[in-house]
């Protein structure tokens, strides 16, 4: 199933996708592709979920000797994007050398920023500019996670463990930012429950679907999925079965695009006394969304499927 099939049943998802495609196309058309440099978009733009309040979450990816040119190109793309500025203390903006992305995975040099950008490259990314360095970087990371020693029945636990690690890191980051940095709690909670869980879940599914494939086919499949937005991965895998879960996601995107709803959620704090009627509805629909995702996973993958055990041990 493709995104066009849900235009009328899930209008806010389709609207956000249409706007994302429009912005990406404009950015790509208005710049010359520079060899060895790519501006990698993440966040809602890369997921195909752009709303009126979206940030420009992105960074320049470059080959050796191209750093200065990469930063210059990035500033031009950022200026032309017409989106909100990303948080200055986050992972975005600074140039990332492509040669480092697939190195020292899990080691002491695998710092928080590089780990975050590597996982976002795999789970939610889109290239603006030359695709050469973007595609080659993805190929090298995929080969690092899925080498020729992996057996047909395996699902790529090395990758799965990093996806789980990334989601748990986002959960911890949510706690730190809302408690230690006293940033708005309600809207970050909604994003954690919906959009953060979406990329996590789509990553789990990518790993699960690699079972019973030889290593080369696992890599081909994985690369094809990386080049899709998360929602498209789920539509391609589950078809009609994912539509109930996406109905809750459609509701989430409608809230993000509504200034009044965002203002309401921005007032909500961890203390229950601050929980508005809207937030309570968001929380309930988030539970429905999560239950639907769990039910779909259980229905597709029997108890003896390797993804079941891998998610526990």
C-alpha cells in the first residue's frame, strides 16, 4: 500500500506529506548538487510530516576536504527552507564527516551526537544535494551492521540493539530536558508517544523483516526501507492492518498543525493538576496507538519468530 491510498481516510498525514514533498522539491531544485556534500534532513521534513510549526532539523554530511563548502551550502539551504530554527544545543547544524559515520560503533568514540545522527540517518532522513555521499554513507553503515557472516535466519541484532538503545536514549533525553532544563513537558510527551515511537517501531519492523533472507538480500531490503519515510515502511509491510494505528497518528499530526492545540499542550506539566482535557485525550489516544502497534507485531510475527526473543533478551 502507498501513501496515496490514505489521502481521504487519513487527511492530515497526506497533507503533511504533500507539504514535505513540496519543500524538499523546492530545496533540491534551487541548489546545485556539489560533489561530496549532502545536506541531510531529519525530523518531520524527512519523515514526510511537515506542519506549520516544524523545525529545520538537518546537518551537512561531507567527504574529506569539503567541510568549509559543506557548512556554506548548509547555511544556504537552511535559509531557503523557511522553517523554524533547530535547537542550538541539539545534534543538528554541525558538519559531519562521512568517513566517521560507520566507525567505532559502540566504542568510546561513538559519542552521543554521532550516534544520534547515525540512527536518524537510518530511521528518518532525506538527502538535499548530491546523493553520492549520502548513499555511500548509508551503504557503509548498513554493511557494518549486516556483514556477510550473518546467517539467513538472523535479523541483525547488532542493528536492532542500537535502535533500542536510541529509543531508550530519547526517553531519557525527554526526562532530562523536561526536568533538568524545565522545557515544556506536554508537547514533548506527545512527540515521544507518537513520532519517536513511530521511527522506533519502523526500525524494529525493518529488522524483523530481514529474517530468512541471505546477507546480501538483507542489505538490499534494508537500504530500500531506509529510503522510505517511516509511515511508508509500515504501509508497505502491513497494508490495511496498520490503518487503525495511523488513524491515531493522523490525530497527532492534526494537533501539531493547530496553534491552539499546541498552546494548550505547551501549558501541560508533569503534575496531574496541569493536565488539560486535550492532553488527557492525547494520552488516551497514545495508549490506543501503542496497543495497535503491539497487536500488529504479534499478529505478523509468531511466537517463534526471532524478533520476539530479540526484543526481550
